[in-house]
């Protein structure tokens, strides 16, 4: 399996609903380091998993939609606990949509899967992986 990873970061504010979240029920901030790992069994005709420059650009654009935002204020997340796991899937879905729109180049739809990992700190992370 071939893999190509691009990394970026974003900062958000949010709060959670539910006793399971303890003090995180209050408004707080988070800075995530994001890894997007594109995977495929065989390289494309150009010898690539995916164009690394396009992958980095598209990850940045997806993260810019969330960066420096209070997620509690976004209509699209109303009623959701915007946990690290939830955000990993949101970013994954947005990147996959961009793959199918051709934004990551003609070979990108040949990827078998994409894993998006959000690193909350040097000791904690969550990820979401699914087929492209």
C-alpha cells in the first residue's frame, strides 16, 4: 500500500453538551495538527499517490473554512458535539468531495482510502478513515 501524507493545522473554539465532557462543556479552544493520508495499492500513471502540492492546497482550503471560528456559531454544526472524531470525519468528507470534483488532479480518484487524523496534543489524537 502506498501512502502520501500532508500536514497542516487549524484553531477553533467550541463547547460540548453532556456530562461526559466535564469542564469541556464550557467554551474552550483547540489547536489541531491535521494529517491527511491518501492511500492506494498502485501508483497512478505519473507514479504518484496524489499530487502532493494539490493535496496540501486543498487541505489548507478545507481547514480555512473552520480556522479561527467558534464552531458553536456555525449552522451546519447546530446540535452536534464537534468532538475531534466528528471533525476528522467532516474534514475527510470535504476532502473526498474535492477529489471527486477534480481538485486534487486526475489521478486522485484512484486512491482507495483517505485517513484524516487530528492531533490534539503530543499525546492524544483521533482519526477517521474511509474509502474514497
